[in-house]
């Protein structure tokens, strides 16, 4: 697996927020070193570091390109895939992700869940100026290619096979739901984390009792879901974005963490999935 999406998000975050004084050339060298470290499953990236950082990819997007098996026995194939993942050293979070997590934990409590739980919840430690509580939630597989942003439902878990393994993948955003709670009401904002930026896609306000039971951040379909967000006045959209960043604390670092952690968590869950399937068929 090539972790180019992690590298691009980390590199951009470090450049934009003065986390490092390294030049762009130094960051490209760092990306190239990491690409070599994570070159697993028989995949070799022919793209330059700069090209790779422009077109980051999800972990799952390369899984169709594993080398052909010498043995068509299912347990042995699963074992081969598992060994490739473990040998690639991708089970530990990359340093960029660890650094980001350490920084944002001063303002946020992060609930990563147990193995098999692909939903990550985050809670802002301090309330907003008017006493509202802020939290957000995202699923590690709730990703969407850039050419599909702004419309349609995400069909998670279904991946298309590329006609050419060297074909560049579309950049990927991660959906998350931001919730602001106060006096029995919840303002729910559907957002994207893309290029270390939080992008609002929709906004609704409901009573706490009107939330879908067992589905945090989901509104009953019978209720008003809010206006078509892109049709709102431009300055209104800009003010909402500023509110998300400044009042709710969803900074560029937080947005980058969401994208990076989703990629890492998906990798961890994929390895657990391989182990579970192997145990069932062996």
C-alpha cells in the first residue's frame, strides 16, 4: 500500500502551520522515503513525490493489484495477504499522524473505539462562547472521490478496479458530522475533510429527541434537513465556515487528522478482517 494520502495531508499541514521550517524540496524527499517504506503488496509507485502528494489515495484503492497467488487455496491466499500487510510495517501510525494527534488532544478528546468499531468520535473539551458543546463523528470508510463531491450518496465498501494499475487515483475526502448542542437542541453540520480543510455541505437544527436512535448525528428523514447548502448566500456560507473553524475548533490540523486517521484506521481494520476471514475458513 502506498500511503500517499497521509503524506500529502501531513506535508501540507506542516507547511501551512509552521510545524517545520523545511523547504518544499525537503518535504518531497520525506514523502519519497515514506513511499519506499510503504511499498507493499507488490506495488511500485512510478510517480514523483510531487505528483504523489497532489493525488493522494485511500488505503483500499490498491487492494486489487496484489500479485497472483501461487496457490488457489483460500487460507493460504489470506495468509499471504496478511503477511504482506504485516511486513509492510503499516500497522503503527505514521509519525505525522502521531504528532497531529498529540497536538489536537489539548483541545479534543478522541475516542478511537475498539477493534471492529470503524466509527471515531471526538469531543471538544471547552464549550463555545455561548456554552454549546461540540462533538464530531466520522467513519473510516466514509470517503468520497473529489469528482463526486457535493452530490449523491456514498456507496461505501464498493471499489472499482482500475484498468491500469499505474493510472492516477482521484484525491479522496472524508465525510464527518459536526454537532453543536445547547438547551435541548442540536445543530448538525454535514462536512468534508479535504486538503486539511473542513468544508460544510449541509446544516440542520433539531431537538435532541429527534436524532435517530443509535445513529449519532443522523436526523429523522421525516424532518426538515435544512436548505440546499450551495444555494445559500456566499457570505452566509463563509460565515458558517468561519464559525466551524473558530468557534467549533475544527482547524486545519483537526481536518487533516480526520483524513489521516481514517486512512490509518481503515488499514488496521483491513488486517483484522483478513485475520477473521482466515480463522473462519481454516
